[in-house]
C-alpha cells in the first residue's frame, strides 16, 4: 500500500516503521537495511523519500551509511558511550556500588518479568546459557564472566521488555568489570564458586516454575552476595 498520500511527512512514516521494527527486535544492531530500490518498492514511495528518511536516521545516529555499500543499523545503546567510566570505576569504590545499585534495578526487575513472561524458546535460551556458565572453564575468570553476562542477558531478553534489555546491554563493559572482581574474589574463598553456581540455578528454577516472588528473592540474594564480595 502506498503511503505517499498520507498527510504526515513520508520520510517520517518510513522512519516510524523502521523504529518499530527496531523496538520489536525485527531489526537489530549490525543488520543491513534493504537497498533504496527495495525499500521504495516495499513502501511504494519514491527513492527520494527513502533517501530523505535514511538521511534523517543517520543524523539521529540510528544508522550508518556506507557509501557504495549498504546502510547499517546502529546500536542506540552503544556500550562505547559509557566506556570512559570504566577507569573511574576501577579506582572508585563508590562507583562500583553505583553499578551494583543499577544492577539491582535492572536485573531484579528483569528476573521478575522473565518469571512472568518467558516463552518456551526464551526459557531454553536461559537454560543453555546456564549450562554453559556451569560447565565453562572456571579457571579462566574472563571466560566465566562472559558466560555469566550471557546468562543475565538471556533473562533480560526473556523479560520481553526491550528497553530494559537494551539498557543492561549498554552497561555491558561496566557490569563485566564488576563481575570479574566478584568471580576473582569468590574463587579465593571456600565454596565461593559453588555458591555462585547455586544462586544462578535458583534464579533459573524460579523463572522455569513461573514464580516471580522466588525469582525476585533469588536475584536479590545473588546481588547481595556479589555486593558482599566487592566490599
């Protein structure tokens, strides 16, 4: 159906459609938009309208135009935007506490929502992430941290709150730095690693059994343990 006749500016209609696809996860960071010709056919508009829409999206930081190649969807929650904080967090205990506080806000809510709304495919993804976390090389702290982060991101995705999931991803580098300190400290204490594994299993079980109250309690217990190992 043509959208040329609509009173709203044509390029705005195109942008709104693409933004909706991004919000729904149909289009993700790194994906390529179809060519101008294909987009013009899809929307039944002129290629000039497509070029105008893409130009506006580039100015907003939504896409990157590779001249002569393609148009790439950008991550509007790019972790690089907060990279300068990493050096401060390394030397400032108060900022580490701030990272934990934000994890409480995001991860606890994500875990509650996942217990309420996780689909079977999403639950399978969490289970796979948990299995990898439990069986990965625990002697390599960075490998464990990556697996740990993947587990929590799978839960965030299962929450079906796209903004929440994107926000947690935007904090990726900061959270991984904090996780690295937790894992390193836990490995030096008796049963530290076993407790982490048990906490992650409890979180998964609460989500699997669709028990938001247990999910919240498990997430809070886990983050309290993390905070204790960073103090």
